[in-house]
């Protein structure tokens, strides 16, 4: 699912340090980042673990590539005062969430990602019959879901990865968001909103679930987000209850197509 970004959206995007960046990186990614950082909450990271999925045999130059990439970002106009920049491997929670997600993600979901066989065909000189290569879209999912990103700026070839992330989040929420007594807890949270707001929430929930009224859904979401006397757990629970499920633990992101959605190589 692609989306038009609302001002203030949380954006996450990364780049693999597999060598010097080139015009494709600038026009396809960096130029978009420079614009996004002025209107949104942006997290841009050096995806060094992702670099190992295809360059695991010789990682000697990885640290040099990381430094050079960050220097190039700064030179291009990424402002650390506006955007959060970091190195993926310095945040171990990326690997931890990836491990947890791998326990519940079916192999078939990873095998059907279009770029899996496509990249294997293009990179015949490398041995890519590894879990790291098969599972790198799931590591991408962990990157995105860890920060509860609203959207991910991608090219056309990466939309399928965001769709996988949405499926993973949906499955995770279904498995672990329906704790015993979740409906009772949701009703208790509704009552905390006060009589008037509780009635409004129930009416909007009913309109969405029975009639598919999208405006009612947005009104109910805004109502929940605006409640000062609800805990974050209560808000997550009510947002999940609104959609007919349990508590929303992982947020489903959307794909935001870059201006240069697909840039052909010189070859």
C-alpha cells in the first residue's frame, strides 16, 4: 500500500554501506531524504548488517564504507539537527526483534519476495543460499517496526518488502495482541474516557465495523490519541479493539514511493 505523507509522519529509511555512493543513491534516495527531513520525524540509518547479506565473505572494508557514507550524507545536506542518523549494528534491538519475528514468520512469505530470486540471478558470482540473504526482508521489517514508522520511502522494487512488513505486523498483533481478557480490558479503558467520549467511541467503532465508515474510523482514532488520562497501553488496546482485534503492538507501515521510483543503471 502506498501513501501520501501527512506532515509530521515518522519516516524510517536506510542505506547499505557496500561501497561508495553514486548518482543512483543521490537521485533515488538522498535527494528525497533531504526534503523529508524538513517536514517529518526522520530516522536514517547505515544498514551495516544488511551489507553482510551479500558481502559476508569479506567485511574488511565495511567500517571505512560506513564512515564515508555518513560523510557523503552530511555533504549532500542531511542535517543531524533535523534527522536522527545512526548505525544499525549499534542498536542491538534490531537483531533482537529480527530474531523474535523469525520465530513466527512462515518461510513461504520470504521465498515469495520478488527480489529474492531476482537478486540471486543477478549476483551469480556470490553464494547467496544463506538464511541471511533469505531473511534480509525480515530484518528490514524489524528495522521498520522497531520505530513504529508510519511510512517508508521506497522505490518500486521495494514496495513488496513493505507489504511483507505489514503482514508480519498483522500476524504478530494477532498472535500476541489478544491477551486473556483483552475485551474486558478494552471496556475498562473505554470507561476511563468519560461518559460522553466513551459513547462517541462506541458509536464510531460500530459505524466502522458494521458499515465500513472510514471517516468514523479516523474520528475514533483521533479521539483515542487525544485522551490525556489513558496510558499508552490503553491507547494501543483501544486502537486494536477499534479494528476488531486485540492490542496493536506493532504498527503497520505504508510505502511512500520516491520521486525517482525507479532509476535505470548505466548498464
